[in-house]
C-alpha cells in the first residue's frame, strides 16, 4: 500500500534532517510513497514566501521527484463532494486542502 504524506509531513521532513518521517521514508522504496498535485502546489507556494524562493522551489521539486504524483481528477472530485458533505453533516470540518488530498487517496472504483 502506497503512502501519501500531507503537506505538513513534507514540511517537517524538509525542515528536520533527523525527523522520524525522514527515517521512515528512507526505509521505504520510492514506489511505496506517492505525492499529489495539491501537496506540490502548497509546498511550491510556501517556497515563494521566504528568502531564496528559487532554491526552496528547486528543493521541493528535487525532494518529490522520486515519487509518483497523483492528480486531482474527476474521480477525486466525486470523492471530495461526498467526503465534504459527510463531514459537514457530522460537524467535523477539516481544511480545504486536506479534504482535497483525502479525496485523491480514495480508490477510483
């Protein structure tokens, strides 16, 4: 089963060379980890907010390069709608980007 890390996990990975996330990822094959277009967008946006944006953006691209990137497509859009409705009716609201990432993770069938 592939693992999709959210943006906060990747930020922790990038900022902390001795993090448990880094240790765990080094134990896995690149095929066991996926990224997604939403996470990439958030990380690239973050790179632009601080000094040396070109270097930071290049680091993001280099870090994510070994991993497949899942798109947010029509199937994920359907999952997003159902997840958001379910969470709203239960009063369990999560951030909009986390909801998009969660929708990408669900199977297409």
